[in-house]
C-alpha cells in the first residue's frame, strides 16, 4: 500500500485557565464571547475532514483546548513527516474595526509559491462573501525552522463586525477550509496522485481478498462433500455390520429333523 501524503495543520492558540497559576494559556483574539482559539480548532477539524476524503493523513499540532508552545508545535509538525504545513488564525486590528480582508503569511521565499496557491484558493472561495484578498505577506519571524511549504492563514478579521458575524457561520467556515484545501491541491499534484495510487492499491487488495474468499468457499464445499461421503459410508458399513449381527442373534427356527418315512408298498394283488 502506498504511504499516504501527510499534511500538518496548526490550530492557532489554545488553552484555558486552570487551578495551576503557572500553567500558560492563550485564547488568541477575544471579542466578546468569541475566542480565536475556538475558531482555529474548528477550522482545523473541517479542513482535516476535507483532506481525509482525499486520503491524506492529517496531523494536528493540537486537537483539544491545549496550550502548546510554538517550538513544540513545530516539533510535532517535523516529527509527522508532513509535506506541507498550514497554521490557522484569524486576524485582529486594535483601534480600527473597519480593517478587513484575507491574508496569507509565509516565512521564507521557498514557501512563496505555496502561500500564493493557498491565497488564490482562499480568494476564490471567499469571493461570494465579499472578502477582500490582501494577498501574501512575508513574515520571517513565524515558523523560522520550517523546511516544508508553510503558510499562516488569516482568513478574516475578528475585530471587523461584518467579518466577525461571518466567522460565526458554518457556511463561511466551510468556504475558508475549502479555499485552503483547493490551494493545497493546486500547490502539489502529489496529493491527488497519491490518492489515486492508494485507491488502485485498495482495489487490488479487495480483489485479492475476494479471490481468497472464493477459494476458501470452494475448499469448504469440498470438505463438506467429503464429510457427507464419510458419514454415508459409515452408515452403510454400520448397516451391514448390524444386519449381520441381527441375523446371528435371531436364530431362525430350524426345520424339524427330517423323519424318515417308510413307505410300505401296499400290495394290491397286482393291481395298482
Ligand atoms: Zn492568532
């Protein structure tokens, strides 16, 4: 079976206050009751669903409300063998709620084509929501150790009222992850090729299993026939033995001993 294509997704921020005051936590941008860390985790799950349908193996840097250091997040990405990496966030601009739009950040020039592909997918998917495409922006301080195509996605502003209300809607969240997903497919044709290879290998394995099941059924039929042959043969032998035994046990009455009869020729004076 071909090994799956691996994608790493980082749901930005995470963690809640606990009884331990030394435990760090990070909700990200908070506007009213809306927290960035919850939106990013939900987006990660939705994106994972799309990728899994494409037979991609998805590794998340966190899958719960957990505080994870950036260095630890990168360790998890690196250990996964991922071939591309997307970090999910939502944007904020303090002091000006009119600031809006979608942007994709990338750490180094070698991630630029990947960031552009993600941005193009996102721009297309969010077009019907009138989200302005702010394009790609270099951000060298983010993911400094990255050695695979890496992009940080900021699909909308939580500080912008219109975009905030969109961010609370399912269809907008689905559009965000669809845009990222389309960008990933465009960035590396290997995702699609690996899916086809896996599908072919699975079909071949299924055919093999079917053939094995059919030959096992044949063998079972033969075994059943043999068993019936033995049973019937056994019954016949038993019948012969029983019949012989019964015949011996039940003595048939012997005819009375032969009695010699003497016939006396009657004289009849010469006349018969
Ligand atoms: Zn963030």
